[in-house]
DNA sequence: CTTCAAATGTAGCCAGCGCTACACTTGAAG
DNA sequence: CTTCAAGTGTAGCGCTGGCTACATTTGAAG
């Protein structure tokens, strides 16, 4: 992903040019773009495991959005090479999509288990994990996994 | 906040009607709307503490967006009663905005300290806390605070 | 084979949040 | 008082992600 800097924020042309000073936020925005994608592939993967197939309407129901919204989002995922489908047909994941779903599932499980180990009730943990999993870096995820392992021993 | 359900997802008109079945996602979306607002009031509060005043351009720099984007976002915050400003003047927080900033600051600190206590390096912790703080419920925040207290003893 | 409900597709609207380009204000330096 | 750079405002564009309304396709029941 190319790092675009707006004309207004010329990142103090002083020296380094690598790692702009205060731009945690820029990467946050970048993440936002792929959050929905991850949620969708995760849901598609779930639905295929549960029902054997994945229909548009089920995705729409799961996200509580109209089938139109689900359809347009899926079109973007198709464009981006994450899912495949024929008109009026079921939705499948590409190998890329499957990889992403698997990674998401793993992250999700670690965050969820970690929250529960923290003493959060399962319902709250499930809800929070849903939102948090997209903002947990590899390092933090590793720290959570470490903490879980420690408690298990 | 009124809970709108799209026509397509009529939440199985079977019985209860309270707590639609699988709608963790709906609340996630609702949060999204106020995330930027919280980030902005937090930044404005920071800037006023640091510089004694808060100018549009400084907000734009902090978020690495154009001054136009910052301006329009601030207009929304004005509309929503969080900030105040006169044309070409500095930006201030309303009492409501101040309250929100204070809450955000508190949440932020707990999440940040907690991540550090987990063994995550400070830079990573700062970056992750930025994204996570908006998805941590009161219960989970309390659990984090509890964990911190336990380690301190 | 027909019918009909459910699923899917399409057109078009709105708001949020990015941007560039250009116009206007402000305030400090001359 | 003038000038000029920096800050601010405005017009207009693009993409994402919501929606309703309406059209089309599918597949099962008759």
C-alpha cells in the first residue's frame, strides 16, 4: 500500500522521510478499508462450515444489512479477488479469501479466549472481540497468546 | 439511538423482538459513527493542553489529513454540539465535548497501560490502543483495570 | 407446465470521509 | 500602510457503505 501524504501535511520536510512523525492515524484509516473485507470472509467461511453453502441473503442477515448492501460489498470483494460467485449462485472464497478467513479466525479466537481469561463474561467478550480483532497487532496478539499459555500451565 | 432494522432482515418475526438474534454487527456500525468524533475531541483536548490553543491546521497535521477534511469533520462536531469555533478562530470544546474527551483519555490510558503490562513494547501499545479503545466495552475496561491493580499490588 | 414466493440483481438516493484547486482572512514583517 | 505567507473557507469530485423501490431469476409446489 502506497503511503499518500496530503499536500497540507508535508510531514516536516526536515530530515528522515521514513516513518512520518505522528501518523498512527494514517495506518488506522488504511485498516478500516480491510475490516469489512475480513468480517465478510470470516462470515462466509463460517456460513460454509455451518450450512455447507453461502447465500447472499444469509450474509445480509448476519450483518443485519439489506441484501443490496451485502451484494455491493461482495462485488468489491470479488473485484479484490477474495470471493467468487456466479449470478444467482452461491458465494465461495478464493484461495486468497480462505487464507484471510483462516487468519481472521485465528486472531478472533485468541482475542476471544484472552478476554474470557481476563474475566469478561462470554457475551461481552464475543462482542468486544468482534471489534477489537482488527486493531490488534501481531505483537499484541503474540502477547495475548503468551498470557493464555502461561495461564494454562 | 433508535434501532433500525432493514426491510430484508425482519429479525424473524417469531417472538421476542428484543435483542435481535445475531446482531453484534449492528452495534459495531453504530460505534463507527462516533469513533472519529472521539478521536477528534481527544486530539483537541491534547492540543489545548499542549499549546494552550487549538487551530484547525494542527488537527489536520495530527491526523495527517488535509485541512479541508479536518474542517468538514469539525463542522459535523459543531453540528453535534461537541465543539465550538468562530470563522478563522481557534477551536474549543463544549462541556459535552470536554466530558467525551475526558472519558476517552481515561479509556485510552487504561488500555495503553494494560497493553504495556502485558509485555507489549510502548510504541506498539500506543498504536494498538489507538485503534482498540473504541471497541472496549465498560466491562472489559473494568477487567483491564482490575488486572492492572492486581499487578500493582 | 404454470405459478409464486424467495433470492438476487439494478437504479438511484443519502451521508461520511478522503482529496485538489482556488478564494479569502489574518497577522506579522517591512 | 502595504505585502505576503500561513491559515481558513468553499466548490466540486471519488469511493465506501447504508437505504428503498422495482425488476428479474430460480426452484419448489401444484
